């Protein structure tokens, strides 16, 4: 029982590694004793993905490789975390996560506003400014507050749990804490929120974590830190295989993001920084730091740097951009010049002034691809191209 990390910048390579482990890690465990699939063939295999598109793509890659994807549960990260917390806290009758969804909290907060509850006293001045349709103004404010609490449950669950017992002194936090305390009450009953469940589960000792079959998390480039810690906690009771799409083979956690560059952020050697890495944002950098701080995890012997050096990128504009991102370098006046083919269309920019024009350009490009695929010597266009 452990947390196993596999990382690569190329998603196709990561998928091939995933399928190889499924093939070698039989129901009785692999030669190393690592269990990749459930011990009982009747138990569903659980694969956690970030999007529906990733699920379909992985199934297509598996089909092309001749792999069987039967009795598989594809779960999104948020759904998996909620289901697993419900399973781990199955003895708590006060755990009602459905009452803390974004939609339900919106109507519960709106009810507090319309009843003139004391927790909404600080909002009275704002609500009184509505010249017309005050009900719409209340609903929009309730929706914004609910969305904020929904984000707090994911990124700041420890703060919400602290508000159960301690009222903050800052005015901006105090009125939020007062509303949150009201949301923790339902029909004269104290509730256990998703934030409380997260913190409570992470505080358990390894022996208190309920066992589960092996779990695979595929193709995720970032996730909330508390969700990642839940996966690490689950590794104490079952094998967790995490397939991380790392865009770069270098340490890029300290790479300046666009907002920092606008504030005058400077680096010693700009040639060693690729500005496209900054598009991953602060969340991507923080998640990369979480990955780097893993202890007791396992990786395949060949590290990412050697794989990046061995990987051959096509001699196209897109290929050079991909190579620069993986190796965290950028073009400079002193860089070696590379001649590109005049007909290189690997990266094309279209200046579209409206959404309708975007659809027209997409339509024209698809027609051009269809026509080119019928030319002699050209590969026919397939759905996965």
C-alpha cells in the first residue's frame, strides 16, 4: 500500500505507461507485489480523470492498443472525493454534503436574507441600494456568496472548520463566518459539511483509513492541495497510482507567472525561462511543489530529464515550441537559428472578430483537411486526428 507517481510531459507516453501497468499488474499483483487492479475481478476498476474528453481519449487509446476497458468506473476528481469521503464517514448521520452544494447553498442563503436573519445584518446596506427588482439583487448576492463558500470548501476547509468555534475579528471575515454558521444548522440539527469531512479525514491516523481497491488517477496537471492530500491519505489503505502530466523536465515551480511579470518580476537569465510555462498559473506551480515534496513515493527508474532528451520533436514550429517548454528554454537573439519549411502549418493563428467568424474559420479549415486527406499518398483523416 503506497502512493506511486508516474510523470511525463507527453500524454500519449503517459497513456502507454498506464496501459502497460494495467497489462502487467494482473489481478494477483505484479512481480514487485504492486497491485494495479482490484483483487476481485467482479469489482469495478476506478480511474479518476479531470474531464469527459480525457475519459473518451483514454478509452480510444486503450482500444487502439487492444486493451479491454470493461467494468471501469470513470470518476471526476470532485465526484470521487465526495464519494470517498461519504464512504469513509459512513457512520455519521449529520454528514449531508448535498446541503452544501453551490445550488442548494444559494437558496439557503437567500432564505436567510429574506427572513432578515442577524447573520445577514452586514449585507442590509448593500441590499437597500436596489432601486428596482430587490429580489433579483438578493438572489445574485446569495449566488455569489454560495460560490465563494463552495470554493472555500475545496481550498480553505481548515478555515471553515475554524469558524465553527471561533468568530474572526476582521469585519470582512466575520459576516461570512456568521452566515456559514447558519448554514451548518438545518432543522434544529448541527451539520457536518464537506469542509469538516475533508479536515477530519486528513487528521485520521493511517490505521483509521478504510481500505479500498487500487486506484488510478490519470492525466491530471493540477488539483486542489487538499484533494491531493486525500489521495495521499488513501494510499495508507490501498495503492494509489498517480499519472501526472508534467509540462517540463526542469524545476519550474518558481517560474514567473504573467501577473508577476506585469509587476516587474525579474529573473537572472531570461533565456532559461519559457513564458508559456507561466500560463499554468499559481495553482499549477503550487501543485508541482506538492508533487516535489512527496515522500516515500515511487517512480519508474528513467527520470523525466532523460526521457525529454531522448524524445524527438518534429522539425516544425509547434515541435520547437513543445521542445522549448519541456526543456524550459526560450528563443533569444543568441539562439541557434532553425529553418522551417515554408508550408509549415503546424501552428496557425486566425484573427476572428466575432464568435460567428470563429465558426466560419473552423468550418473552412475542416473542409480543407477533408480535401487534403483525399490526395494521393496522404493518410485518410480519422476521427482521432
